């Protein structure tokens, strides 16, 4: 028996749980369960839309507030950064106090901060509103996935429900730019936030009547110290990665990373010592669980990073309107949904260590296309690349989420869901922080500024592509043409470099998935941990 298998058994986790897709004898879900799933998809779509809806509004926000490139990245990253820091804590609260209750509190707060963001008078107010959205969004996401885990007790039906959930999350992330494009075609930038309000109002009206409440029957005491330590772990580490990627002071990045690692060490030690841990960290000794979490992170990393630069290329380089640019990405959105659902029957016959790596290689191919052929690429070429990416993201998310939830008892679904969601949000942060920062550095290196610019104009043009386009409108014909040509070339050159790095990362992720998700020496048993716990 391998070391991994032994440690998993000591933790009460069946190492074979994630290697099979057994037929269970649990009763099938009734009609109310599927109606509940439909209601739960509303916050899933909105939270994932909010991850990327700003992509197409960035040029207008940049011009409206005259933001620096750093502030623009903070406006984008603050929401997933706060989400990542609070998800484990909120998932634990849901297990203890009621997942439906947390869902409704989160929906009400999310709606209020959406209004605040829409009418933010300054970039600072917008940043603060995004932080508030992150706090209440952290209440929404673990609740939806853990409710699905408890509503659908049959493994095959649960896999379908998770496929719908994952497709909704992927679709929302891809739908954000399209919805943003439609709204920006007719309204101001703040309208992209207001779309959440009527949808959440509908969800608040339907949830009490349709979605059943669920909680851990034996939750133990609330681990307030563990909650503080979980936040103190995630926030500094994610910030350190982000600050280092954008070339911030090395001392700041190292200090933040040290604080996060120290808090994380204390958190793990505390959870190992508690009889009723907030998060059973022994789950990470199960190779397939850890592998599935990393797959989640890297899938959303590839999606958000791609959208970050393609939205700017379509609008600022090719001159598409926000709506037309969103329509270019519509086929990729549809393929993402189809791939997430189509992989369900395939996953019953093909093992995860084959399905997931192949899916990730699709993402690698999409980035390789951009890197090798995409400089100055047409809208059609970008559309095809996004379709290829959508296949990989949709399929890998469905399988990895099913693996994560199948390793834990239903009573602990909130904590497991929070781990999955944390991977999503860290991936979202890294997608913009790492790829966005590499792109910005390459852009600034290759940009040639025409003579005669003021210091303010030079700084604005150097910070972002949107700033360069705006400065060009203030120049004469010759200077404007020179600045735009240089900025477009520098941006596209940076996209090619960034995409090449992303393609290599996706290949590495595929290799990692093939190793971590392969069957262990324990064999291919037919009992999941969750099912065993329920016996």
C-alpha cells in the first residue's frame, strides 16, 4: 500500500473514492430537487459573471476615472481576492448555521453592493464596492455546491447536477463579456453591476419555498480562531503572488507570503488537533483530491487570463463595439456549456486521469494558437481559439468538481465546496495577476512613445492600452497614428509572449492531472467516502 493510501485511511478518507463512478442505490432526485437546482443556478451565474463582466468595461472605466494600470488591476482582482480569503470560513458557517440561510444573506448583501458599485463616484469607491461584493459572494458559492451535494444523493444524478453547476459557472464567466457588451452598447459602465439586482430578487423570493435547508447535524463548536487563521492565510498569499507578478517591491511580496505561510501552518496544526475540524486538511493527503483542486484552479486561470487580453484586443485594437466583441465570444460560451454536459456520460466510461489531462490540453492548444499565430489576429481567429479553450474548461471543471465532492460526507459538503471555490477564485486572481502583469510588462517594454507628450500623457499611455488610445485622441494625426500603431504592436507582442507562457503552464497542468488522478495501488473500489459515511 502506498503512503498516500495509508495516510488517507488514517484520516477516514477512502483513497479509492475518487477513482470510480459507481452506481448507487440511493433514491433518485424528485422534481423539487431539479427545481432547486434551477434556483441555485441564479447565484452561480451571477457570481461567475461578476468575475469577468468587467473585462469589457475596463476601457471605459480606465478612461472615466483616469486610473493607473495598478488601480485597474486592483479593481478587477479585489473581488476574487476577498472571495478566496473568506470561502473556507463561509463554507464552515453554512455547514453549521444552514446553507440556505447563508445563501439568502449573501444574496441580499450582494444585491446592495452591486448597486453601490454601479453608482461609484470614484475609482476608490468602486474598489470598495468590489470588496463588499467579494464578502457576500463568499457566502453564495459554497452554499450552492454544498446544497447540491445534499439534495442529490444518487451519484449519477449528482454528477449531472454538478455538470450543470460547472457549466453555469463556466458559462457565467464567459457570458460576462457578452452581457457587458450588450449593456455598454446602450448604457454607462455601471450598468454591468445592476443586472444582478433583479435576478437576486427573484432568487430571494423562490429559495424559501423551493430549496430545502441543510446543515451539519453535529457541527461542533465554531472555530473562530480557525476562521481568522484561514483568512490570514489566503489573503496575504494571494496578495504576495499578485504583487510579485506585477513587479512590486520584493520585500512587500516576501513579507506577505511569510505571513500567509505562517498563518497557514498554524491553521493546519489547529485543524489536525481538533476533534471536529472546520476543514479536514487530511483530505489533501488524497492525491486525487489535491489534483482535482489544482485542476479547478488552472482551468479558471486559463479562462480568466484569456478573457483579460482578448476583450481589450477586440475593442481597442480591432475597434469592435462592446456588443460586437461579446458576440465574437458567444460560440466559445456555448461550447463551454456543451462540453461540461457532454463529459458526463464520457466520465462514466473513461477514467479521470485520461479525461482531465486531455481537456487541459485543449486549453494549451488554444493558447498556443494565440502565441504562434495570433499577433494582429482577426476576430474569427480569436473566436476559434476561444471555442477550443471552452472545450477544455467546460470538461475539466465538471469532472474535477465531482471528484472533490465525492471524497467527503454530505454533512461536510460546505467545507469541501469552499475548497473547490477557493481554487476557482485563486485561479481567477492568478489569471489576471500573472498573465495580466506579464502582458503589462511586455507592453511597457516594447511601447515607443512619440515626441512631444507631456509627462501625464506619457504615464497614461504607458500604464494601459486604453490609456494609449485615449492619449492618441489628444494628438495630431501624425502623432496619434504613431502612438496607436506602437501601442497595438506592443500589446499584441505582449499577448503572444503571455500566451506562450500560458500554453506551457497548461501542458504542465495536464501532466500533473495525469499523475495525480490516476488509480492508486489500492485498486478501483466502488464505494465513495461520502457513501461509506452514510452507511
